[in-house]
């Protein structure tokens, strides 16, 4: 065909002439080629032979799944898309962090079970959901991982519910991380969280990112390569996810066994028992908050959010109070 006829099937980025765009056509039977603007400008008028070697026929869908059994069957879902692995931050970073996270979790004792999915975007999550409806009631929390390797501050997109435990846990961890972050309300557009949060499914699944999809120049281009990600940023993303998982593992409701006024902590060895810490008063304040709100209605994450004290301090306080027989877990 002539170059004039071919042009409508050629896709470039004129504003960044050395980058190649990533373009797809899912449901319209058409074809095209992606190339740099400089390559397009070098093409001369004349006749071109076009070869598109593809078929439309019944095939198969491949995805990866890995489950770690915990002490209970309650599950945490970790999902990432694997449909365009030539894109480093948008695709490979989530895959890599999920693999490393699964490798770490399989070596420790866990309360929850963890299910990891590496799936083609959209069609993969729809397929998995259609084939696994029986296990959906066991999924307590879920995260979609994407764009976790660049140097942007963290971004978290809330689940459709907006105030699920996963939403509160991620935002609490990021708030106390010492860095900038943004929390985004749910929208029915983006990654596979929109499938997990569809009205007939409505799982508590948020999306954990650094740069949100479409909000960095290299997104869906050949410039989303290894130069965009760094080991330190991937490691920081992994660390924050481990902090979130710690909240899932240690969160729970407790009952104050001495609820009528404040118990005497000194004679129980709790007052200033942590004299080697940087701020013993902070430990004591955490204990007082835990005692006051442990009425069977508030979990430790509720207490951490309301008090403004990091979850790990609240969790340690609950453990100390439990050893002193002032606190009992609510089954």
C-alpha cells in the first residue's frame, strides 16, 4: 500500500520523537504498528508491503497463582498484571515486588493465608473471578500492585468501600512512614481493582502505587524501561507492603479486663518498664489508649488511627497488657 494509506495505521509520539508508544486495540478488528516519530519522518513516499501475521481463533489464557496457607483460611489477595512485560515500571515492577513478597512470606508463620496472582490485565482478573467465586468470601483484604519502582511519592487508591480495613491500614502506614503520599478515592477506571470492586464482587481491594497510571511521561511508552526504576525504590515499596501486612497480621479486637477506671500499671511492671526506649512516655500513652478503647468494638488499627500513635507501638502495648492479664483478645 502507499505511505499515505499506511499512515493511519502508524502510531508515534511527535512530542517525544525517540519514544515508541504502546497502543492496543482489544475489541475492534484493526491493525497497526508503533514506531518512533523519527522513523516515520524517514519513510519516503512509495509502495510498502505490509505483513500482519496473526489469527483470530479459540485459544487459551495463562496466569500465575501462588497460595501460602496461614493459620486460618482468611485470605489476603495480592494481584498484579502481566500483560505488557516490556514496560518496566507499569508492569515488571509489580511482578518483581510480588514475587519477592511471596518469597519472604512463605518463610514465616502467618495468621492469614496469602494468594498471589500474576494475570493479564482486565481479562485475567475477570477470568480468575469467574473460576473462583467459591473462595471470594474468604478474601478479607486485597491489593493490586503496579508502578512501584519509580521515585515518585507513594499513591494509594482506596477500595470501592472507601473505609475498609485495607484502606485504613495502608493510609496509616504511609502517614507514619515520614514521606509524602497521596490517597485517592476509588474510581471505576485503572487497574484490576475495578474488577475486584465491581458491584457483584465488591471485595476490599485497593491499588498500591508510586506514580499512578497515566500520570508520568514515560507511561505506556518505550521509555518505561530499566532507567525509570531503581533497587532502592523497589525495596522501599516492598518495605511498606511488609508494614501493611504486619497490620493485617497483628490487628484484632481486645477486651479490657479491668474496665472500671484506670488500672495501676506500676505494680504490674508496666509503668516505665521500657526505660531503654527513646520515649518511655510514648509507650505508656499507647497502653492508656489501648486500655481505654479495648471495649470489644475497636480494633488495634482503630486505636492507632484515633490516637495518632504508630500501629507497631499500639501492638506492642497490647501484647504487654495481655501478658499482665489486663487484656483479652475477642474471638
